[in-house]
C-alpha cells in the first residue's frame, strides 16, 4: 500500500485546511487509518483515527471539536478536515494505514500502523 498525503500549506490562525491521503496498490476500505503529526523538535503524535466500522477517535483535547477524520471508500482516500487552526497545529501531518482491525486504544499508537505516507506540511501563522 502506498499513501500520498496532500493538502497542507500556509494558513492564518482561525483558518481551515483539508488534508487528503490517497491510497494505491490495494483497497484500504477495510483498513484502520489514522493521522499523526510531528512538530519541529517533537515526537510524532496521534491526531485522529477511523476504524473499519466507521468509528472515529481523536486526540483530546488538542483537536477536540476542530478536526474531523473521514474516508471515502470509493476513492480509497482518507481526509482530515481541520478548522479553527492555531499556530500550535503547525506540523508535518502523516497519514497511516494498517490492515488489522484495531480497537480504539490501539488505533492511537504509531506502532499499530504498517503503512505511512510521506507527510504534508501545515503551517499556521499568528
């Protein structure tokens, strides 16, 4: 499975962006998929995940009520809608996928994912 993330860019605080992650090589409709981010000098951290049954989980409270993860099975694509962005959201955002049907707690862990995209940079100016 190859993952291609896109949609990052420079946005002012309060603005919105929608990230996309296009999968190829295999259908990922039955995969657990997630978004992680890595700020400069920081560890890669969990942002959101969507499980096979459609249930979603988010890193609370950092993205609570502002970010929405979704997937389009027909397009084999994962999305992350980000609203009310703040400078603290500045990071490289990575999408990830795994064929295993992880429970919620496991879907939040980097080690649960086999496939990773190359990342897309989101910069939020104040």
